[in-house]
C-alpha cells in the first residue's frame, strides 16, 4: 500500500511493534472488512493520523466511512461512546468489531469542518460547539468500560517517574498546579456524564440541513465543565492569532458558561490541568517545542482570575 509517510511514522511511534504489525496487516484487514460488511472502498482520506480512515459505499448504495486502528484502550472507549450516543449529537455507528478497533460509520455530508468558522466568526463557532455539547451530554451509565477523567489524570504521574522524580523540561509550578487541580476537582466533581473528551473544531462536521455532528469521541466519563478544555486550545494555533489571548479565552468560557449553565471557575481550572497533561502527552525528547502551546495556554488560564 502507498501510505503517507507521516501516517506510518505516527502509527509506529505511538504503538511500537503493534503499530508495525497493524501496518503490515492493513491490506488483509481491509479485504476482510470489505467482505464482512459488503463494502466498496474509495480512496482513503488524506489527513490520516492514528487510524486508517477511508470512505466506502455499502451494498445498498449508502455512504459510509471505514475506520481501522490499533486496538487499545482509547479505541474501545470510542466504540462504547458511539454506541451510547446512538447518533444523538454524534456520527452514527453502523457496525463495529470492538476487539480489533474496526468501525463502520455513517458518512456525513457535506462534511465540512467547523475549523474555518473559528477564524471568520468565533462567536458563532463557539455557539455551535456548545449546542453539540448539549446534544451529547447524558448521565453516564452505572456500568461502563469508557475512560474516566481520573484515569487520564493518573497519567501525569508518569511525568515525574520519567524524570527521576523531577519535571524535566516542564515548568515545575505548572506541574504542581496540575497535580493539585486534578486531585481537588476530581474529589469535588458533580454528576458524571458521557463526554466527548476531545470536542474541538476538527471533530465537528456539517450535515444536511445545517446541522453539526461530532466525530471521533474519546468517550470520557466525568463532569460537564471538563469538556471545554479542547475548545479553548483549538483550532491549534488559533489562540495566538488573537490580539489578546486571555481576553479571547475568557470570552469563550463566558459564552459556553452562559449557554449551558456551567461553572466558569471549574471550566477554567479543569482546562489548566488538562492542558498540562496534553503537553505531557506530546512529549518528544527530540523536539523541545512539543507541547509548548498547551503550556502557554495553561499559564494564561491559570492567571485568568
């Protein structure tokens, strides 16, 4: 297969030997799901990252999207979230092979990204994201296998372990703040709902009739105020195009808080903690700039009293 080099690099770096095996077996996997789900595949999307995603046509002529990835914790949580949402606020799940991270999704048309609107009219783009949030959020089931905010928070422990108890290239005060905030906010959290977990402008697509639906849910269980962090840091680079970054972030927080009756302070503090964690997720010893934008946003939000 002629796969984009960036896709190959991402899969191998993220999943190691399992990633290499996935890429090696990808042609066989595609043939298998073409037969199992009676599909005709079209050329794959060009913006591949952590999954191989390609449009398809089903036997009845309807359009779909086949998504194949390396089986891991996040892929299982995504499948459960898609099944939970059942097309409400989110793309509809048609078929799934959960153990092998294979999903068949309805194709959204026209399928334009929300991203450009953030640069043209961010107030309107933010209002759309808030409405998608409203459509997605429902009380979490008592029993589930989805991710939780607490599970994500535990991954910050790996940072100090990696640097022998220190913080490496990260600002020590931000690591201390994030550790404290995760503990404090988790202990005082409100009723848990099923969150998208990565709800930003490139994970929301247009549909017929002017509707907007989410794609690629992480499926994270926790309180509603956590969800806003992805909005505040996206589109990537957007905050730093604004004349006053702090003012732009505050306006987004205020707008979503007013539309959805959320606690402004908890939105801000969750976002500080999660932006620090996102910077750690992006750690790359060979690239000192990795994660720096998230750390800058965390610092600005922390000072945004």
